[in-house]
C-alpha cells in the first residue's frame, strides 16, 4: 500500500516510515525543501519524497496522487503564539483531510496526543470516551484537529491515535534527563507524587501500521501507552541504569521554574522562536496524573507494548 506520511522525517515519523517498510508498504514522505532528512537517509532508495507543507493545501494534490492511506504525524509541539498551534495542528489537519477525501484515500490515521484528552483529575485512567479536558494550547489544538476529522462525517475513514509522552532513539526532549543522569542526578519534584505513562517510539510505530490496515477501527480513537504508570523518580532511575551510573535525587520545587519559563515566553514572543521551556509546558508537565486506559487498543487493534522499560531506555541512551 502506498502511504503518505507527514512529519516522516522527524523523531516519531522516521520510526513510522521504518515500520511501514518492514510491513511491506511503500511510504511517501511529505517534506519541506528545508527539512532535515538525516534519519531517513539510510532509506532513501526505498521511499519517495513529496515537497510540501501541511499549511499549504496547494501542495497536497501532488503529494496525494496514487496514495491509498495517509499517516498524519506532522504538528507543532512548541509555539510562541496560540495561533501557531491552531494553524498547523487544527487547520492543517482539516485541510489535509479534505484533500485526502477528494483524492479517494481509504484510511487517514491521525497521530494526536494524550494532551488532547488531558490529565486525569482523580488518578483514574482516562478513557477515550471521557470528556476531554486539555490544559494547554497544544492539547487544545490537537483536540481541534481530531474534531475536524469527526466533522467530516461517518464516510471519511479516519482513525485517531493518542500516544502518551513518546521516547526512544532520536528523541531530543529527554536528552536533558539523560545528561542529568550521566552526572549522577535524577530530577525529583517536591510536593505530591506525580504519575505518568510513557510509550516507546517503536511500539507506537507498530500501532500506527496496525491502524493503517486493521479492519473495524475506522471512526475510533485509541489511547496508547505503557500500562504501568511511573513517577519521575522511577523514570530517572531507569535513565541511570541505562547509562550504568548510580543516581541521586535532585529535589526542587516546580515553582522555581516558572520565572525562567516566563522569561523564555517573553523571548519567544519577541523573536517568534518557541522554547522547550514555557509556562504552558510546565503546567502540563506538573499535572499529577497523566494516566490513560489503553484496553480498546489492546482489544481492537491487538496492540500492547512489547519492549521493557529498561531495554527501551538502553536503546534510547
């Protein structure tokens, strides 16, 4: 099957492209002329490229020509302004889906985010059917992208995947955690214990491939995460074990980070360049319970994580 992959040159997307190839599919990757393609370089003779942008609908017809399925993973994780999140994550998704419908695509898999459903208020795992309560503009924009698909009606063959925090080889967001562990420290915020679920990128990529081909999943939304919630301390210990070093707790009050985050937000607005550190990202990170119920994915997609935390962290390290 020929599959158009947006965001295919990125961290998650490059693993999805590899998984599609392993499953016998023919990926076509939507890239901009300036996109860094180094993670796809070893696959260059097995994939196609289409130059375009999810915010430029005029580039869609060529990218979608002859395509049977779309995996839409492109999106903005960090933005200086609310409008930037919605321009890409919501309106870009709507425009691509409309073009895919016109092109006769038979499956549209949207890689959304746990942030669209929001954290749990009481520690009970969030189900896909629970009312969403995103706590950031990123989460709200991903939820708007999901709604754009639902608004197209039952005849459009969409599937929504909501992965938790994704980690694995090529990830740069957890790099600071591993650098800290290499110096013998692991972050441990003071206050109530916070529990999160994470998902290994190669396990997520398998779920994407399943969603492209599996029967009976159209019109469904699936949470994807390792079923075991963990606190920050357990994750920091895993990073230390992966590096073969002993770590000690680095205790801090989350509030200490808000002044630097405010400064980073002001710089981002002035320059238009978003930072990993922002008040909204801190607000997301320090929620008490990022936990989800993933049973529908196991029952209907036949998916569950297969790589242990320690093995995945060793590969990530």
